[in-house]
């Protein structure tokens, strides 16, 4: 009996031994943001990459007891060049007092220049995805200019640039010109399934930053192939049914009007009866109000509202058809998710044509896409008259 007690006592002692890999929090170098650029100076062989880590400086963030302010800068950006990201992070530990620690990473910024180079983006993301410290919720964006410039923007609200950008990317209920934030977990799925995907794009200017359009990536090559602007992003979100809020500007008979969209949904039907030719029907249904008008017509007249309904529907159809035409004729790849719909609803037909969808015979480029929009104005929003 005493031997049994002794055995359990030894087992409990092992549980009290503590964590063998414990590291004091003071020794952590908390990385909040990461930027990837092509180095200014290149050597023969593998390309040189500039990795910038944004380290949070707790003393600069302040505490409530200190009034939340500090004269010290709340972050420190450290940039190093190298051919291997793993090597660069290890070299940072020789410069930075606290070794880089990525479990609190909020943002990864990649320059367009690097993303256009074959193989570099995929290899870089692969390393970050497999890093055990990496969280699946970390967001990825593309920068028009050097990515490290994005981690130096000024913000009067957020002390850390990486946190500021992450917050702005969530304002999709205010503007339809922003695509859904891309998390590195979703990026991993796209890369594994070889589906084309979009990454939010930012443009730094004069110490500030603004989301402008989206970067289109070829899912087979994991390489940036083109850019779409804000007006096209609005149409894209309406097509794929991922519109959380925003507006449409259009010209009426007597001036410009702003249609604020409160609700939007889409229905996409694909006819694959003819494997050599695919027909796609896109139905877009929106509800909203006239938020602003520069004309003098009364918005209380039902005939006027019906006319405006028709004008808005035509405007939405025009915008949606324009981006679809651009995808088919200029860009040449499907980034609307039509292929995913076919995989889900028409699997047998998809297996026959998947190798020729946006390559080979380019079935997507030759597909017939019909867009139909229905608009409902629930409120006039503004008027200079009252209903009698």
C-alpha cells in the first residue's frame, strides 16, 4: 500500500515541475506587424527580401495611472535584408534585445513589387503559416508602395500603426469599396485548393494610409496578376453577395443622387448543360434609401421613385457587367468564386472542365454572364417637402 502512495506522490511531483520552455514576459519581443519588401540591393541567385518587424514598446503605450500617454514612441520598427525569412528573424535576435515573438501578430503587409515576383509570395507565406507562433486570425494586406512604409503611418487614435490598419479594414459596413479582410488561415485554404483570391490593398501617402481596391492573385501560381480599383470592388461585393454597407452614386435626370444600400444579396446560377460553353446568371437584389440628392424633384412622388428604382438598377447592372467583362477580357481569371460554386453544385461537370476553366481552353473567358439587378427604395432619405 505504501508503494502505491509513493507512486502517486511521484506522479504529482512531476505535475508541479513547471514549464520547461517558460520564458519571462520581459524577455519577449512582441511583434505586432510584419512587412515584406524586395531589398533595394539584389544579388545573384535567390532574391533578397527586406523583413520589417514592428515591435510594441510597452513603456511607450502608457498606462491608465499615467494618463495613457508617454513621451516614448510606442513601437520600434526593425528592418533586415536576407534570402531567408527564418535567417532574418534569427539575426534580429542578435540586434534586438528581446527575440521576436509572433503570437500577438496582427498584420502582414506585402509590397506589390514582391507579390508580383514568381514564387516569393508563396514561399514567404508558407513559412509564416507553418510558424507555430502564428495565429490564424492574422490579417494580410498588399501595399502599393514599400510595405515597411505602411508600418510607419501616423494615427491619432491607435498608437500602433499595425493595429490602426487592422481597425480600418473592419469598416466594411461604412463603405462597399473594401473587400473582406483576408486572414492567414483563409489564405492557407486558398493556397491548398489553388483557388484565385483577393487581398485588400492599401496606398500610403504623406504619412497616412487608405484602402484602395484589391490585389488579384492567381491561385495556381500564388502570384499577383492585377489590381482592381474601388469602384470595381463595390461591384464585386454586390456580385458575390458580400456587401455589408455603402452607396452607389448615379446621375438622375436633373442631377446626381446617392443611393445608400442598407441590404444587398445575390443569387448566382450556373448552367453547365453544354460543357463547351457555360451560362452564368447573376441576380442582385438591394434595398436602401436616397441619402443625398442634388436635384429639385420631389421624392414623395411614387412615379419618381419608380423611375429612380430603374435608374439605380441599370447603374448596378452596368457596374457589375463592367468588372465581369474586365475579368474575362483583360485579366483572364475568375476571382468571383464561380469555380467554387461549380465545384459545390456541379461537381461532375467541374471535373471535366477544371483544367480549362481559366487556362487552356479558357472556358471562363468565353462564358456568357448575365446580370440582373432589382432595387427597392424604402425611404427617400432627404426631402425638402412633407407628405400631405
